[in-house]
């Protein structure tokens, strides 16, 4: 809209300069004020197109009787060109044709120049009006396309971010399920082995205490029975209060590797069990995503996975022997998810494609 207003001002100023230079009177002032009012009706109040076209046609009809109105016609014809008013265009052609006819017959000009010269100058302003509206229309079209593409890009970015969050949530859910399986396995082993043995010891102690007649021995047996019962209660409480920290990182990675039998996988695990669960979850998700990417895109057949503990940080390396065409590989959603997980842990994430595809992850302890 701003471009249209500027164009109107430029054309109106040109018309006013012509009036000031070549002739002025009360009719020119009235014509100029009316042209401003008519343009403002459209630009400010956005009146109905049919009504607006009718007002312009009335103004052009007035020019047949009061030629001074011709001076500001280029300003109104700008909107005629923009909105493609066929009726108004036809009337404009008739008005200019009629004025040229009068000029050919030697009619007296309203300007201090021959009428034909005034009409020619006016037609030049009409051409300027047409050119300005074409430039502004093209600018508006390009600007609207830019906004459309920008909105589409923003929408795509939001959808991609949502997809990434859903994917990461799904991976976290799978890791959580694996954690629950490991917790249940540990609880089951404690229940089936240690729990049964303690129960047997408690029963035997109670049986011996029941048949023993010596008070001193019975007292010792009662103490032993209380100790065994306390131990049994502690084990039961521990089984029920197992935390997610109990996940076995090495076993979880080995289970992931088993799901990719098409690769010859070398797995090196040199790390203590004192690892934060956030790091365990991140390493499991990165390894799974790395193997998925290798299965989809790599043309290699060997994969090396190394989890190693350094003095100040934990290191994860995933490398395959596939060929990578681009040395500058940024990756897609999967790589971005890996990078995001490492970033949340305050670690570093690097990709090397000099000899196959290699992912290096370092996370401070």
C-alpha cells in the first residue's frame, strides 16, 4: 500500500507542476482537491470497486465539460490500470480522443500553451502512471511471494523441529523400555536367587529353633532369624526401589548391534559402571541412530563402535568403511538429533569423512 501512495503522490505532483507552469484557476484547484479525495476513498477507506469505478467515470465525464479536470486524470488512471477497470479505460480513451479532436479543430486551450501540446504532456504523465503501477505491482508480487516462501519455510522448520522432538521422544521411550527390562531382569534374579536362599535360611533357622531345647542356642537362633528377616526386608525394598541407573550400557549396545546382522561389527567397551544415566541414554540413542544411518546410506560392510573412558571425559566412536562422496557432510534429522543430545550434555560432536564415515563424541565426566 505504501508504494501505491508514493506513486500517487509523484503523479499528482507532476500534474500540479504542469498546472502551475502552464496555467491555473479555481477550476484547477477544485479538480486537484477532488482527485485527492477520490484517491483517498480507495487507499484509506477501500470502497467497493464498482462504486470507485463509477466515481472515476463521473470525474472523467466532467473533463468533457471542464477541461481543467484533464490535468489530474493521470493520477486517477493509476488506479484504473491497477484494478483493470475496462469501463473506465473505455471512457478515458473516449475523453482523450474527444480532446484531441477539439485540439485538431483549433479549440482554445485551458493551458497557456496549445491544447494539443497540453494533451500530449498529459498523455506522457499517463504513461508514467502506467509504468509506476507496473513497477509497484511487480514489487508487490515479488514481496508477496517472498512472504509466502518465508512463511512456508517457517512452517517447514516448525514441522521439522516437531518431528525431531517426536523422534527424540520415541528414542527416549525405547531407552526407557530397555531400562525397565534391565531393572526387571535384576529384580527377578535377586528374587529368584538371593530371595529364595534367604527364605530357605529363615525357614531352617525357625525349624531348628523350634526343636532346640537349650535356651542359649535358641537365643542365638532367634538373633540369627531376626538378622535374616531384616536382610530379606532390605532386599525386598531394594528390589522395589531399583532406579533407571541400573541399565547396563554394554548389554544395551550389544542388543542394538544384534539388530543389524548385515554388518560385521567390532565393539570395544572400556568404561566403568559409574556413568550418569543421561550419558548412558545419549550414547545408546546415538549408537542406534548411527547404525540406522549406516543401514540406510552406507555402502560399507564393517562398523566399529568404541566406548572408552578417558581421564576427564567419556568417548564414543562410531565408524564404518563406506564411501562418502562429500567431505563436508552436515547430515539430516538423525545427525542433528545426535548433535542436539551431545550439546545438552555439554560435549563435543564431530564427523569425519576422510576414511569412511566416522562420528566422534566426547562428554566431560
